[in-house]
């Protein structure tokens, strides 16, 4: 397979134009940490963006950073952490789940995947923090969208389309992102022993409270047979745990945590974990460490399911019972991670049939190549939405040169 390692945006333009002339699709990679997500692609050329790795500008006082798409996320996170700042949408590190080298992801891959963590319920997703981008379309032309301030959009906000497009619309070469100050302190309330449906009610109540909750998750008891690291201490009692996080200034958080604890008193007495311990627990939930590729469930397919939060507990409980799988609830039940026992279709037919009754969608985030060749990895869209998607794709990449077949079977 040919690898085209580009040095700048002009190289990207030329590579895409050459691919057009040769009618040869390109696979777009940074460090390749997410290549195992999506349908397997049959391409003979890889466009390698790893040399586009510079931080173009960082203005901590303005809360913005501009960085090339191939820059390692680990380096960028370290840089903004040095100024006590963060990406509020909590970008997921997929390395534990996929078994790839730790911290190998790039900025471009993070935006292309759009996988946000527990704080999404409060801060929004990656698309909401992408202020601007420089990219090369499937025509081989460079274009800019957005800019370097929050309120600068006139016309179409194309940034929103690029986030979560898995590299099928354009080759991003540089992005501008909004950063936010880190919270002074955090507290997490821990409720033990609730079943999935009762936990769903508790999470819904917490989210509906006026106390500015920034994370709500539930781990059934079965999870702790596979959990290690920061989660192992939570599971010592072999009971399920329901977690409610509050963040902010030092004077505010303990007061709000006490108020939430009182509001949820009917669900049991809440324990409390603080600061670094709390942060480690939420990082493990964000990165789905109980389903780690190196762990006891590492051979099981893993689904990422988004559904109405109020339906999450009953849906996940029924799915685990019918398949013998394990589930983790985030976003108050709106995001369900499901590790299901191996099957030729990864239980896709059952899962998607059940989803019809509640609304929502599911993405097969981890599976063997054989399964990914058989199953629609991304949820099949309704006819009208699919037609709109095809028109958007044709506007950016009419010859289907970029990541052909990754989201929709070619």
C-alpha cells in the first residue's frame, strides 16, 4: 500500500488531485489509532497527516488554540493543562477500548470521530467547541470555515458537518478549538445497590435538579468483574454504583453536592469521592476501561448506543438479559456502552430492532474485520436523512475519494 506523507496543505491538495486523476480513493490517517472503527476500506493509498503536528497558536486568555490536524492529542492536552485549561467536552481516548498505543490519537482524528465523554450533557460535543477549520475537499481545493472567535459565523457553519464525519467529507489540515478553565474542585456522589431502572430514575432526578450536575453514570454490579484501575475500589462491595458529579469553585461544590444528596435520599445514603480520585473514576468511564481490549471482555464486540435518557435503564437491562452482555450507562442513561458476547452479526439485528421502539442509534465501535464486513457499523438512516447525507457528500467529495466505504458500504 502506498503511503503519502504530506508536509503541508499544498501537499494535501496535490495528493487529492492525483487521486482524482487516477480514480484512486485515499484513506486519511493521523497516527491510525481509530482505523479499526468503521467499515473496512479497500484502498491502495494512505494519506498520512502525522507531519502536520504543530500548534499554530495558543491564546490562553482568549480561550482558543489553533493546531494542525496531525498533532498528538496527548501533547495538546499537556499544553493546555499547563495553563489549567481543558476541552470541556471531555474527548474520549479510544486506545484502551481498541488496544492501540496509549495517547496515539491526533486532533484531526478526535474531531473526525466526535466522541465526547461524560461532560457532554453539560458542555456539548466536539462540534460545539470547533470554532474553525482549514481543510481540503474532495475536489482538491483548500477551504476555510469558521474562524478564531466564538461568534463569527455567517452563512453555513461547515465546522458542524466536519465533526463526526470520519474523514469522509474533507481532509482537515488545521483546526481552531475553544478551551475552558478547569474546575477548582469536584465531588462525586456514589449511590450503591440500585438496579438499572431505579438508577435511571435517580440520574434523571439529578439531571433535572438546579445544581449544575456535570456527569451522571451507572455501573451495574456485573461490570466490576472486569473493572480495574480507578474503578476497582468502587466495586469492593460487589454492588452496582450510580455516580453524580459536580464541578466548580471551591465554595459552591460541597454545598451543591449536599443538596443533591438530600434530593436523592430516597435512593439511599450517598458516599462521596473527591478531586483526583473522582477525576480518575470519570476518566475510566469516559474511556470505557471495563471493556478494555486487554481485559476479560476484550474479544467481545462493543456497541455505542445513544437513546432517550429516560428509556436507557429499561433498554440496557433488557439488552444485557437477552444477550448475556454487559452495559455501562453514561449521560444519565442517554449513552449506553454494551459489550455483547461474540456472534456473527454482533447481535446487530436484535439491537437495532429493539432501538426502533425507543428511538436512537447504535454504532459498532469494536469488532473483528469479519464482523465489520458483515454488519452495518453505523446506524442505517431513514431514507430522507440518507438522501440529504448523499447530497452533502456530493458537495464536498463527488467522486467519493476520501475514506470511501468507511461509513456507507461502497
